[in-house]
């Protein structure tokens, strides 16, 4: 029984880290209409920044400052935000497909740097022995899992509360106005590029935080963790849950992570050994089928964006 409870803690902890990333993407896409296809890149920046700041010194790669985990997470958010500010200042004038191509290219570049800059990232071997929260409880799996779940749930709840406040404020209403009709919002004196850059940076900081939390929770990172499939996962979570709704973002993260986890277990049990290597591709196919079904049956997701009464955006 304790084994099942420990797995439940693990499952919900990982799901909530994805939930934080999905909340960040929801601010960028659901509120501001920014088509960011570089989620994996920002998660990698946050993960490596946290590893550099909190891990012990090790031969073969830079970092090892042994700072507290909380400072590592703050540093991860700052690093992802800085990367987004630099990229956004250059590219946010682009729209739709052009922005998607640029952010995807940035994510691939970050992955290649992580793979080849061995003195910086450990190269293909990654960074191991990243300190975990509550390591003193590691010999008691249930207590360790419950403590980590409580911590990640608190962070996710704080992120949800902050975004609800932001998106419900005049600032959030300006973002939605720009998303729906940029010319009308600009005619009222709003600066589209400034507001979009702010949303892009805040969203990227949350994605970087999610990457840092996963790095600390698993204790190991490598370039293979930040392939384009990670971006696909987070986007599916947002679309399934409901773009433009923070509750939908969290629900989508939980639902898609459940499907991803249980489909992997089922495929491992059903497929013969010679086909196990193809299981990962079949999981992506399964997620794609679910996404197509949701779009057909509920185009706005499980919890779509709430209808709001039109308000002045000048405040």
C-alpha cells in the first residue's frame, strides 16, 4: 500500500511540474497569442541554471556553487527570463508561423549547445548528483514523496494565484485585447511590443522554473531530456486542458501526463521485446489521437477560456 502511495506522490509531483510549465505557456499563448514552440529550450535553460547553482563541484563541467535549492530555482527563473528577453526583443515583431519557427530554432540551438559544450553542461553525459529537496527523507520513500509533492503543489498554487491576479488585472486585459485586435488596442495608447515582451518573459520564467523543479526532483539532467517532444507534450497539455484558462492548463497537464505514463506502462507490457524501442513513437501517436479527439469534441479544451464582459483597457 505504501508503494502505491509513493507512486501517487511521484505521479502528481511530476504532473504539477508540467502544470507550472503549462501555466507559463498559457500566459504566452492563451493570453498574449504568442506562438512559442521553444518550450523545451527554456526548460533546459532553467534546469541547467539550477544544476550549476546547487550541485557540488564536479570535474568535466562548470558550476557547482552548492547554493540552497530555493536560490537555484530563483536563478533558473532569472536565466530563463533573460534568455526570453534577449530572444523576444529580437523576434516578437514576428507573427504566427515566423515566431514559431524562430522559437523552435532557438530551442534546437540550446539543445545542441547542451549536447556539445561539455565543459559547460557535461555534454551528452549531462549533470548528475543534483541535490534533491528533502534528501534527508530519501530512506523513507513515502515521506520523501509526500514532502516533495507538498513543495511542488505549493509552488504550482502560488504560480496559479499570481497568474490569476495578473490576467484578471488591467495588464491582463490589455494582453487579451492585443491578442484579439492589436490595432484597436494600440489606438488606445498601448504598446504592443512592450506588453508582449513582458508576457513572453514571465511565461518563460515559469517554464524555466518547471525545468529546474524537474532537475532537482530527478537529480539528473541531460540533453535528451529537452528534445522537441517536450514542447509537444506541454502544448498538448494546454490545448487539451483549455487555452486561456489557468485551471484548464493544470487539468490538461494532469490528464495528458496520466495518459503518457499509463500508455508507456501498457505498451511495455503488451509489446514484445523486439518492438519496445518503438514504444515511445506509439506514445506520441496515442497523444496525437487524443488531441484530435478533444479538438473535434471540445474545440476549446476540457475547460475553455471563460467568457468575460468587455471592459475598458485603459486602466
